[in-house]
């Protein structure tokens, strides 16, 4: 279902070859990811309880920190109910 999580740098390597204007690079480089805590808040449970759920693979990894796109969590949440 999900591909291997990407780091922030991996997700925008295509912009490093100057194919985009500076404005286009700025627009495409902003990705919003939800943290573990934000996911818990979004679905209305305590952060500690979220550890008991079978979470989807993260969309991004920054060090050991996982991040999920809102669409990923919305789909996962709809399917788990």
C-alpha cells in the first residue's frame, strides 16, 4: 500500500538539478506530516493508547521520528472502524 518512507531530502531530489524556479521549489518542498501525538489527537484518543493500534507505515522519517500525511491517516482511520 505504501512505498518505503522517504526522508525530506529524498522527496525532492528532482528539484536539485535546477529544473524548477526558486518559487516552484519552495512550493513543492513544503510537505506537512502529522506526528504520533498529532495522529492521536486527530482520531480522538490518548497518545499512549495509539501505541496499541496497528499504524500504517509512515510517509516520512526524520531521524527516528515518523510522520504521516493527513490523507494516509484519514484513509487508515476510515478503514479501521
